[in-house]
C-alpha cells in the first residue's frame, strides 16, 4: 500500500510528531497528535488529519489497514515508520500502531458565540489531564455544543487529555486559554444561565431549575472555583449524606450534567 518506510530520525514527519509532544510545539505548529486506531478514525471522519503514521510491524492488522485506507482515500499524507522510531513518538504503554497529526481545533470566543451555542461546559483551571479529558467526554455525551478551558487549565491537546477524551474533542467547539473574568462577563451579557458545582452552594442540584442557554462550570481540583465564577454563577451543591467531604470532579460533573439533561430532555 505504501512503498517507502521512514527509517531516519531526521525525517520531516518524525521531527514534527516529536515537536508536538510539548505545548510550545503544538502552539507553534498549530497541530497535535492522536494515537490509536479509533482516535485516528474519529479524526479522519472529522476531516482534520494532516498526516498518518503507521508502525511497520503492525501494518497488516485490520484495525490499522482500515484507517490507513481512509487516510489515503482522503489524500492525507501517510507513511510507514520503522518500529524503533514509531515507539519513540508515542506515550501509551500499549501502542496500537497508528497515530495522526491533526490540525488545531481551537475556536475563538467570537466564532463560538456567532453559533449561539445552547449548552457550554467550562473547565475553570483543571490541571489533571485525565480529569479534563473525562470532562470533555462527558460534555460530548450529554450533547453540549461547546467546551471552554480557561487560562490555567492543562492544555486540551495534551496527549493524555486527548486519550482520555476518547475522540470527543472532534465533536465539540473547543476554546482554551480564555481569562475567567472575560468569559464570565460575556456569558452574562449574552443571557446565559451560569451554573457552577460547589460544596457551599445554596441549593441542591436536584432542586435547581436548569434552563437553556446554559454554561456549567467545574473548578480546579485543589482550590475549587475562581472568584470570578463565585461572583457571577449560581452555585449548586450535590448532596452527600455520607461522610465524604467532596467528589472527584469527573464524578461531580457526571452527576450534575446528567441531572441537566434529565430535566431538559436534551
């Protein structure tokens, strides 16, 4: 299918994939990497792939051949890579033999608000890549339009975030590195109901009446919500009649977001 195998660390595509392992490299090249057959298939379906690289030792696997054929049909630059080089490009402990270089998916706030999204999920400075990726996946699962990560959040195109999101990045309008105060002001000016989960909230989430358009904010794992959100958001609490003091942000997000769609039947 592909006649040439990349065997040099100085190859242009190898150098590019390595640069994308850092945030500065991703910002410079306006691209990031996704690993694994399913993630590559999602990227191809979204028509955002710039290149596809395949481990020569796994190229005969049906799970690899299918996305590779799709990449070639889309005229996406594709190449087979010697195993030793390919393994140096990935971070997963059990590599699946394929990765894609994907163009940056970021939107500006102006572009997003032109689309008048009805359901926005906000990361207020989440630092754990697994938590952020889980929140992205939840936002997609409940039918949110847009995901916004405020300044101080881990890079949404970090490989660990990308893996944890399980392809959901390709289904949402993504905005990141936005100052919390700016975002809070714009949401209120545009008439959004701004709701945030907080253990000191004045009303249980079961009793709060959710309405569209809505922006739901989840705070940093350690410090919680930024002052900007505490001032402008309706704070709701998830009741915990047991002895636990708090919930993991992913669990709290799942509880709150599914109560929203239960009420509103999205």
